[in-house]
C-alpha cells in the first residue's frame, strides 16, 4: 500500500466569547466543506475539532506533506469559517490568517501545521494533541519523556523493539537551524538545548533501525509562526502534535503519561504568563479562568486505510482528575503572584508590554544610583 499522510492544520479564526472557545457554527462550516471534499475523493477522511479558541482540521490523504491542494483546502476552510465569524461578530475574526491570498503552502501564513507521511501498519494507533494558550516549546518536556525517559516509558527498558531509543530533530528557532540528536547517547546534550524551550524546540522524532522505517516520523510538532519568522518575535503559536504509538513505538499509555504532571508552560493571559498545562476532556477545553489555564486535549484514532477511526477523548479518563485538581491548585498559587515573575514572563518573551512607554515617561527622573 502507498503511504498515507495525516495533516493536522489549525487556526484561531474567531473566539466565542473573547478567546475562550470556538463557536459551533465555525465547526459546521468546516464540516460542510470537508464533507464535499471527501465525497469528491480529494481527501480520504477528516475530523473537525477544537481546543480553546483554535479550530482544528485533521485530514488524511495520499498527497504527501506540504501539498498545495491540501494546504489550499485548509486555507479555504479557514477563510469560510472567518466569514461566519465576521457575521456572528466573534472575537478576533480571521486573526490567524496573516495573508489575503493563498500562495501554495499554508506555513508562514498564520495557521499551525503538523503533518506526517508513513506506511500504515497492520494496526496504526495515532494521537492528535492540541494545545491552547501556549507555544510549541510546551511539547518539549512531554515528547522528551515519551521517547527518551525510562521513568516514563517502561518500554525503553523492557521492550527489545524500542530499547535502542530514538532520533530527535531539534530546531533552533532563532538561527532557523536544526540538528539531529540521538537518544540515549546524546540525552544530556539534548536536554541542555530543549530545556530552553522558547529557543530550541523538538520538531520530529524518528525510530532507529528496527520494526519501523527510519525515515518515517513517530512524532511531529507544529512550529509555523516560528518557522517563518526566525529571530523575530511574533507572538505565541498554540501548538499541535501527532504521535504514533505501539509495536516498536511507545505504548498509548506511555504517550499520555507525561501529561499527568500538569507541567508549566508559557503563553497564558496575553501570551505573557507561565501556568500549568491542564489535560482535559474535549468539552472542558474552554479557557475562562484568566483566559486559561493553558489546555491540552488528546484525540485517539486507529487508522484504517486512511480512515480515522475515532476520535476517542483520551484525557476524559478520571485517572487524570488528580492532575486537573493539582493544576487548579497551582493555578491558584501562581495567580497570587499577579504581575511578578515567574508567573509573568521575562521581558523578552512577553507578547504585551508597556515598559518602553513607562521608561520614556520616567525619562530624566532616572538619576545615577550610589
Ligand atoms: C489569546 C490570549 C488572550 C488575549 C487577551 C487579550 O490567545 O491569550 O489572553 O491575549 O484576552 O486580548 P485582546 O488584546 O484581544 O483584548
Ligand atoms: Mg484568540
Ligand atoms: Mg488559541
């Protein structure tokens, strides 16, 4: 069988109300366009989902990554959803569509993209992770733990088919460069980079020689705004990721396990605060407290000749209740810090600032200190 491609493309084309969630009418618009495209045979299957204020289009097809027809289709859906958002006067209608016209590839035009092309295995479990109110570096910790941490992934120690570890593709988004690193051999060097999550981000993970082809990714993370604008700050980019599981890869439960921490991520309130990441059910992905706290949902599928058998709402499991209540406690604790770091981000990472104006106003009142 030929390779299939999964394309997960997302954009904020209008919030309801504020930046809280996606209005159902936008999802209906997306469904109606994609139903027609599926009937025409342009795509094999699709699912329309949402997390916070981000509309998510998951599509399967045979056209490979970076395909102009698929990216054009997603652009068309986002434009039609924007028209609906304008009609309903939703908040920030079309805010992630940075260009007036589509020019062949949706990357750099505002929407986020995670795509992977691979030979579908006899049974192919895939998880689509979707985050709101944060940035691509928020995936560094969990992706590292899934594919490199033996305290998370038991298989790294006891499953001969993954015992050799994985290859990580790490991007330096300032210099717009990438490096392939091998785990476990270069694990400490890799952590030295990816711990600095606003600069070094994990883009892909590949298997080593074994059960799966080495050139077909096991995981991919969206990094689009960063991709196009290396070195220039353009705001946070609520990220998505695709992760394949089982049989030569981490098990589904090993893929979900790192999210039980509720780790700290950047991008909450005005893209300028740190806060804990809450794994939640689809219906709970509504960001209201202080425009957050940051959320992640996980949609689980089996892929059957490109058909998306799912989604299963994976974080709906009550086994994540303890994480959620811990996240709520940490939320309470961090909010008490108000405008102080490390709740508020350091100056260079903030999306909003009044500092230049304040400094200008104070001007000559600054005098030499002792
Ligand atoms: C948006 C976000 C929100 C907004 C905030 C202010 O994803 O993180 O916290 O930054 O609601 O939005 P504006 O400036 O549009 O009033
Ligand atoms: Mg928004
Ligand atoms: Mg968003």
